[in-house]
């Protein structure tokens, strides 16, 4: 069963992050309430340069490594 995702171009990362309630520091780190946001799968700190996917209907972020979002989808399929 195909899954959707929130996809966006790199030029839109700041806009997407702000719309989700995140802030972006001067260094480019994506934060929420002062805490760094991490990829849901690999736990790397997300920045404006490596934010890749947001799971639809959520604020679950992933880096731009396709394996991270694929791993999440595989885990979700097992849970169904």
C-alpha cells in the first residue's frame, strides 16, 4: 500500500520548518523550544541542509537519507 509524505524542495525548508512550529538557528539547526530536532530514524540533528521528509499528518521529521524514511515505513507496515 503506497504511503504519502510531505515532500518539499530544499528552497522551501525554512518555510516548512516555520509552518510546523520549528525555528531555525543562525547556525542552521532546526529547533523546537530551544531543543534540537533529530531524525526519527537515525537521530542525527536536523538542519536546514539535511531536513528531508515530514511524515504526513504529523510532525515526525526525517533527514534526507532515503533509508531513514523507508525504515519508518517498514516499521509502520509491521504494526498494521
